[in-house]
C-alpha cells in the first residue's frame, strides 16, 4: 500500500499543475477575449457570446480541481483548512458552470439576472473560502512553519484586497478600480495556492514540520 505522505505529495504536485494551467487559461481568455480590459470583471471572459468562454471555463474548472487537490494534500490535522478549500472548490466550479450575462452586472448599481447573482455569489464565496483557509493554516501549529509563513503572507495581502474590492463594488461599482483590485486579489490567491502546493509536494508524513 502506498505511503499516505507520498499520496499527499502527489496530490500537491497535481494541484500545482492545475493552478498553473487554470491561471494560464483564464489569463488568455481575459487578455484575448472581447471584454473591456481592466475596467471589467474577470468573469466577463466567460459570457456565452465570448469566443474564449470555453478557455475561461476550462481554466476555472482547473482552479477548482486545484483547490480539491490542495485539500487532499493537507495532513489530517488540518481539517478546517481542508474543508474551506473544498467549499472554495465548490464555489469556483459553480461560478464556472453558471455564466453571467454581458457585463456581469451586480447590484447596487446595475440590474442583475438570477444567473448573474448566482455566478457573482459563488465567485465571492469561493474567494472568501480560500482567504479563510489561509487564516486557518496560520492558526494551526500542525501546519508547520513553512505552510504557516506562506499562509500568513497570503492572508496579509488578500485580506486588505478583499475589503477594498468589497467596498469598491458597493461604493463605486464596475470600473477600473474594481477591475484592478479584483485581478490583484485573484493573483494573490493563485500565487498562494501554487506556493502552498510546492511546499506540500516536498513533505512526507512523519517528517518534522519545516
């Protein structure tokens, strides 16, 4: 029977690959698609009439898989963080499965459809779950110094960006400010996932936390 630590390391390596593949696919869809650039949401690359909607959805589903694999790669003692990553994966997959309408309108400044609300709500919930997973790792000594350090840096960057995105959406609405802040937040989440996967891929059960 394969050692559990080896299986966790393999899951972490696969997660790293999914993060890279997903981030590349979404970036290509956003950069090459018909969206309004930095003044729009990333999700606008996935609207039905976009020629890059397929690439966008493949990327989003790859990122959802990365979160599931990261959850599987965590040691059993880190159940809270793993559960949050599973929730984040579910929200990410839902946001990829339900496309928003053109412009991805959201209240309070725009009239939104049910699909817009489902997509937006799932995206927000998924991002929040990932940020809370970072915080859960920071608070768990069993995570080891390396994971806690990476999670601490990720949370220190993601928390203020999350607050800024939320306030900008409520006070300013869709535009350049929200567009830039959203991309920065997603970049931090992807970077945290990639580095965390790299750290986990080098660990084996029974070794002293590094």
